[in-house]
């Protein structure tokens, strides 16, 4: 299987493969034509650059012009793993990978199938998440098949993704380094190795002209189920969601609630799905995209979601949830 998949990559085809974050849609990262096929298959805007995936450290110096000291420290601490770093790009990296930027995003994944595939291909593999553009990222091979069936040459099934949210992206070309996308590797985990790390302010709020995210992909609507998603915050969230659900049901709407293990028994709605435990935010990260997809599958019209802390492990979860809700919040005490 791996040999066959590697052969497809070497000859300019597309292979979807599992990683520890989400499934990736891979192509030869040095072949502009092959990379263009990724954009076509996903319906991805051409200014949203791809991440180059490597499976041995030697490969890094071929695709970047410079490896800053902070990068070396983060690589020692967190590679292979769910951390993407932004470097000045080498000439060999085509514009089709970087969306015309002078920088390139690189990651060394830890998933055994991803590693085996990249090693067998002997190439840097360009890969974004293997979903249709705008949809939640795939955390199962079945999600990839649902979105991209017929548009990829092969899908490798590696079971459920361990982390379930895309990698943390850190720009190490600036000082202090800056988180452009929050993920499993948090600011708190990295700071002991490199000192203060900044966070792109645009990831906490709705992107606007004045507040443009530094990772081009972060400005797009994302992770959107077909239902209208609302985030409900404040005290007595459960009571507020139950009241909102009853109002919507009275109008004939099918109502979903994105709940937690702690709260799921307390809701009355058409579809109540637990996204994991508040005591274990990693479980929430691992389940979030699967649960958002399930609301679609069960044809919810409206989804009310609980919120999580905007810090630590919660930051990556809230960044994705806010996007899926189009940044719409409802204050529980106003319901
Ligand atoms: P995906 O793998 O689907 O999550 O997409 C890759 C993400 O990496 C997108 O959000 C891109 O905007 C981001 N990215 C890729 N290359 C760069 C770069 N050179 N500078 C900043 N962000 C990047
Ligand atoms: Mg993506």
C-alpha cells in the first residue's frame, strides 16, 4: 500500500493520508503541477498556501534558506509532532506551494503511516487538510472519502486522528516568534524552550481589514456545518440553550446541541452530541470536527454550542468553534 501510494506521489498524483492532527491531501511538494491538483480537488483559494511535510531533518535545509535558533530549539523539543514552522523559502519550492509568499510552512509529522509514506516517496510532500474547502477538517478516512471521492488517486486509512485539530503554526522568522494558528502544542508548552511567544491577535477575533491574520488561510470561513451554529456563553448556559431550543423547535427547526460529557444529560433538543469532557480538553479537540460533521449528517438546522476557555488547550478549540459559528455569540443572560 505505502509503496503504491509513494509511486502515485512520485508520478504527480494525489494521496490522502493520516497524520496525528487531521488527514492530509498530499502531492509532490516540488512539482507545481501536482500541487495545483490539490487546490482543484479541494476547491481551495490559490492564495492559501500549503504545508510541506518531511520525514527526516536533513530534508529541511533543502527547502528553507535559513534555520533560526528559535526554530532549532522548537524542532528539538517538538518534532516529529503537531507543530508547523514558517521559514524563508528556498528557490526550489514552487509558488504553487507558498501562494507566492517568500516563506514556506514545514512540518515533520509523527504518525507512522505519514512518516512511512514521505520516506518511501523521498520527497517533501505538500499537504493541506484533506477536506473540501470550507468544511471541517477530516479526522477519519471516511470523512475524506465523503468530501473528495473521485478527486484523489488514493486514500490511506490510518483510523481516527489522535489530536483531531490542525497543527500549531509558529512564525520563527520574527522575534519574538508568533503563533499564527493555535493547536495541540500550546504557547505555555513552547515558552520554556524559547522565551516569550506572541499570538497573532487576529486569531482570537473575527478577521477584518484592520485585523488581517498572518496565516492567509485563517481569514477564510472554515469548519462550517450546514446548520447555523451559535456559541452560548455566560452563567446558566444550559437553561438558556434549552429555552432557545424550545423556541426553534416551535418554529419547526431541527435543533442540535454541542454538549460535553458533564452536561449532555441536561439538554432537551433533537440532537445532543457530547464533544468530550471539560476535564480533558484533548478529548474535545479530538472529537470536535467529527461532531460538527455529524450535525450535518443528522440534518440539524440550528446548533447551539457550549464554549471553552480562550487559553491553553482551549484556544485551539475556540479558534475552530468561533469560525464554525461565524463568530456569532449569544449571551445566556439575555435569553
Ligand atoms: P491546512 O493544512 O489545510 O490547515 O492549511 C495550511 C495552513 O498553513 C493555512 O492556514 C495556511 O494559511 C498556513 N500557511 C501555509 N504556508 C504559510 C506561510 N508561508 N505563512 C503563513 N501561513 C502559512
Ligand atoms: Mg485546512
